[in-house]
C-alpha cells in the first residue's frame, strides 16, 4: 500500500489514509474525538486520562486520574465513580456495570450505574498501597477472569474471579495495555522502564511471542513508550506512542502497522496534544460493550 503524506492543518501531520478516532491525552488532561482529516471535533477535560471507550450510544467512558466518567457529547455526565486510589483502567460491562481498576488499592471493581461498588477482587491486602505503578490497563474477560498490566512489576497476569493468578508473562519495560484476542493470544504494549526498548508484542497462551515490533524497527519512526492498543478487524494494530519522559514531539502519536510490519498510517498533532495514552478507532466495526472492540 503506497503511503500518501499531507499536512491537513497547522501542526497536524498524517501519513496514509486517515482514521476517525477517540483518544486520551494524559499530560494535557483531556479526551478527544478526532476526524479522519486530523481535526479535533470534540474534547473534554479529564485529568490524567489513560483509558477510553466510545460506547455504542456515542457516549465516552474514560478514567479521570482518581475515578471514571461517562460523558455525552453535550457534556452531560451519565456515570461517575470517584476513588482515593489512582485509577488507570475502566470498561463498560454487558450487564451495564462498569469495571474499574484501582492501582494503589490493588482492587478490581464492578460498579453499578449509581456509582456503588457491587463486587470487588483484592490483589493486595487491605491497607496496602501498591503505588501508582502497580497497575495500568486492565480488562475483565468474558470468562469472568481479569487481565492486568502490572507496570511496575513488569509482568502481565491473568487472575480468576477470586483473584488467584492463573497465567502470567514477563513484559520487560513495564506493560501499559493488554488485550485478549479472540484466538486466545494476548497483545501487550510495553514501555521504557529500566532502559528496555519500547515494544508491542503478541504471545500465545503458552507464552511464545508470535509477533512483535520494537524500538527503531519501523523505518523513520522511533517507538518511545508504547501505551494504548487497538487490534483492527483486518489484523492491523494501531499503537499509541506515549511521548512523555522527555520525548515530546520526537515521534508520531499514533501508528498503524500491518502483520508484516508495514506502516500504513501515522498521526501527530504536537501543538494540540502532548502524550496520547489510549486510542480507539471509530471507523472500524466493533461494539465496545459486546467485547468486539479489541482495545
């Protein structure tokens, strides 16, 4: 596929056919909806936003540093949960409740629409402070298990419904996002802790790496700190390249890559955005509640 290049607005650079998408900007403290030409069509203040979903009704569900909100396009708050713990992960469940991952507390929560906790799994003893690095992205799986990116521990673990670890894989550099794929494989984005090269990789249930992309492997693009993920129906992977830790402006925010590691789309808007940490494309099929958005 031949790439085309365009400056679609001042400060906006894209390569390849554009996508409409939603994203979080952790440093700016905002969530955005961006059109296929790279123009911001909607934004909302969200301190330390790190995880985002566009729901089938068009509302956005995202974390806010110490909580989670669901907001309509006119800014009406439809759901809110506030916590004393840092929160980096959220997910709307098929039963209408919301999954919340609390990092400091090490709790995996199910919260009803009124904002009340109806179920919890403790990964840390009550009163223990796991710190902000204990957990980043986490997902509740269809089988009732939980997939957790333990950023500081540099490991991804799957826990059963009682919080017992049943699977794990090392993720040097610190895992930020995790996606369980329909074939049972797991897609992981890892960061730059302890000098490890930033990396996105896919592992089988027995821990074998069957696909990865890392460091400066993509021509002309440097991977700095891999954060958000969206595996597309065509097999491509969209990756958010978090540009914190002194890397602002030094690489694209978003990169779409094929299975054979061809870059087919990049996006950067270094004037409007600082550090995109999560992304969901809006021009591909998928239902964020039914589990068909692999993000």
